[in-house]
């Protein structure tokens, strides 16, 4: 009996850890995250990730892309794409970018990791 109660308790607690998260991240505009496509010009004017929740903020994320046959990845703090990364994006003109390792934090200091997104870049 104790064993089954313990198993049920563990299953209940762990289900919250693997539950689908309602928090979504996008690059400047939630419409972009839904279509998974961003225009190259819009990307050049855009430098921040946004969340659909006011209770959370982005602590860090990585932005990756292919440049001259190599995978280039930058780890960024908060929600802003640095000028150095923006310049590199212009230089290499990738066809796709990958936003990964997204860590968000709330006012209590609790952290969560969000699902990665990839965005196709259109001309």
C-alpha cells in the first residue's frame, strides 16, 4: 500500500514537470513564432525575443545558424540579440536560425526551460 501511494505521488509530482507549457517565445512578434518564417529585412530590424506572459522574463538563450558551412552559436543574456550577433547574421545571411536553450525566470527566481524554435528566413 505504501509503495503504491509513493508511486502515485511521484507520478503526480512529475507530471507537472513534463506538462505542456503555455508560455511561448517569439522573435519580436508572436505571429512570427506561429508561422516559423521571418523576412530578412524584419530580422535586421529586430533584436529581441518576447514572451506571451508578463510573469516571466528571458534569462538567457542561444541563437545558432549556419555560416560558411559551420554552425555558429552565440549564448545571449536576457532577451536581446547583441549587435555583434546581428552583424554576423547580416554577414552570413543564413536561411534558418535556431533559438535554443531558452531559460526564463519569474519574480520568485524559479527557472524554466522552453522548447527551441527554428525560423526560416525569407527574402
